[in-house]
C-alpha cells in the first residue's frame, strides 16, 4: 500500500519527527504512537481521505488500512473481449474464442487451466467447457435423444457430477437456458442449424457444447463454416475444440428418436450415432455474470483466475 505523501507531510508538521516511524504500519510504530501521545493536536484530514481529526485516530486508521489486504484488481469482461481478440458472432449477441489455440484457458473447480472459455455472452455470462473428458458415457442409456426428458447423461451431469464439484465452484455456476433443438445431419446452412438448436430450450446447470458452437469456434469459415463443410474438409488445424478424442455434442438428430451427433476427433468431423454408444464427455456450463476475473492472461501457463 502506498501512503499518501500529503498525509505524511501533515503529520510531520504537527508531531515530532520520530513519530514518522509509525507510518511503516508496524507494531513498533503503533506502540511508539501510544507511548508518545500528541495531546491537543488537531489533524487536518481535508486531503487525506481519512475521517479522524486527531493524530492518534489518523495513525490508527492508517495502521488498519495497512493490515487489511487489498481487494485483487478485477478485469472487466469487455476488456477480456478486447484484449483477447474474441470474434463477435454474426448470428447472436455473443463473442467466441476462435482458431487453433486461443488464450482462453481458465481455472475452475481448482483445476488449473482445466477449462476453456467458449464464449462471452452480451449479458456478461461466460460459457466454459472442460478441456479433458471426465469419462466415456452414453448420451442416453434408454435410446432416446430427448435431453430434457431427462436423458441419462443429463441426470448424471446435473446430479452426480454437479455435486462432485467443490461448493465454491457450484456457487459460480448460474442456471441457464441451453439450446437443445434437433438439427439436420450434414446440413449446409449454419443460421438454419442455429435456429433449429434454439427452437427448444432446456434450463439447467451443466450440459454439452452445441454443434454450432463447435463450428463457430473454427476460424476458417470458408472451409469449415457448416456441418457439411466440416465433414468435407479436414478442419482440425483451425478449431481449438478439436481433440484426438471422440466426444458427444448436445445435438440430437432431427427425424430420429435415437441419434445424436459427436465430434470424431482424429478428423474433426461430425459423426452421428446411436445415443446408447459411449463417448467422451466434456461438461459445459455458464459462469455467473457476477464473476470477477482477478488475474491471468488466458494462456495455459497463466490461465484466467476468477472469484465471485
């Protein structure tokens, strides 16, 4: 903590020089002030920002200020958007991290760099997904692709897995609407796919990334900007969501009651299959708009730090 020079000067003008040592915020300094009281001295607090009008009171205030740790500085969400170079979405009021490996790592649930930011919403919420799979599970063991029914994976994520998280992490999650509308496999219109996803909403704490989010985080729109294009071209080098794993998205298949779409990691393609098949799971959730970013630059070695 920096001591205001004007405070020091005003106290110097009113008490003997040896009292200045108290401004070090040490126990010795406070003891000295107590032992050598300055009687009948009025402290001018006009410019100091303190409340006391006597020297002893001013000293006590300074000591208390020094021993109270300062709040960590926070980074506004709009500054993250600007500094990190997020891409403004042309379809919804959202900002996405795009490209092969953007600086979107975040520490959540005490897992350092264990999660990545998908998007920053215009209302201040931050959508994140776990970098690594928690395990391989079926989308639904009853062979039904209605997520809101609920599907067995829905129940697992929002009951078993949710209560596995630390209480501090659970307090940072905000219950939100997830887009669970069914999509047409191998479609060639991203806006149509987004609209199809948005036709049905489910409100909860944890879900999976949508198929359109996988597409929108890829920076090569000309080759990888639709379901069909991604299946035609190799898009692994321009989208950070791609892994060497096979993992479920939230996308249920239109026209089928038992199919959902997954990402085939080695090629980065969409591959739709029976919901009873077990694939990797990457939990996805929204952080409250009250969350404060208190440090980090989003790199894997220095991920964003958060507090509520």
